[in-house]
């Protein structure tokens, strides 16, 4: 004779059963990861984006280099201009040769309409031709002094012109002038657009005695 045992669950009065947790997944949508086809497509899109941005970075680097170059050129021109303004009217560095109304560096044939230019070596480039960054040394030698020397990145020249006080009529030496027009030109020799970009600063200087050279 088999013994049967029956177990029944006792439900306390007033207690409601806990509701079943709903399924948060939408019906018919299966979970999946990134396929092997999507990975190269995403990488290709990223590559095209980076290639499109590369010219922007290159242009920014060139613009910054050009701005730095022009800043240095302006500084060199202003430095020379302040030096020239401090000279007396009879200083040889402001002199204009006889029968001329302008002085300029070697190779200068005109400074404007009506100008008669006399070449003056003091107006030639006064910056060194070579420099050594490791020591700060400079050289005016025609060829490189050796290892570690680099061509100086700028040249600096200036011109001197004589006018009457109306600032338009040129005066031939030894005539009496009223003002002198000083013009300093600094040209980069390296970097972006070497030789094509330059900085020019000019100033009219009225001398107290207005005497001829």
C-alpha cells in the first residue's frame, strides 16, 4: 500500500501575488553586434574625414610661419629706422652724393619719378649672411663657415631721398633740402614665399638746420 502525501500552498489572507516582470524587449527585434562589413565602412568614412581636414592643418602651419616671418621682418625694419632717425643730418650714412637726389643700395636705379640715385655702400644689407643657432654667432663670409651654420633668413637695405619742405620737389646735392625720406626694406630669404614678400617702412625726417650734405 503506497503512502501519498499532498502538499498545498498556504495563502495568507489579504496578500496579493507579485505581478510578473514584463519583457522589455520589443517583439520581433533580435540583439546583434557590429558586423565585419560595417567596420571597414566606418573606417573608410573616418579616413575620408581625416583626409579632408589635413589641408586645413597644413594651411594653418603655413599661415603661422608666414605671420612669424613678417613679425620678425617688421621688428628688423623698425630697429633700423630708429637707428637712422637718431643720426644728424651730416652723418655719412644719410649722405647723398653730388648731382644726385637719392642714395640707395647696390643695384638700385630708381626710387620713384624724377629720382637720380647714387649707389651708396652704407645702404647695402647690414645683416649677417650666416648664423649659428647653437652659439648665436654670426658671420658675413661669402660661403658657409662650416658645420652648424645656416643662411641668415633676412636682408635689410635702405634708401635716402631729399625733398624741399613741400615733400614733393626733389633736391639735388649740394642744394638745400627741407626733409629727407628714409625707407627701410627687409626681405625674407627663406620660409614661405622667400624673396616675394617684404616689409617696407618709410618716414620723413625734418632736420633743424636743413643743410646740404
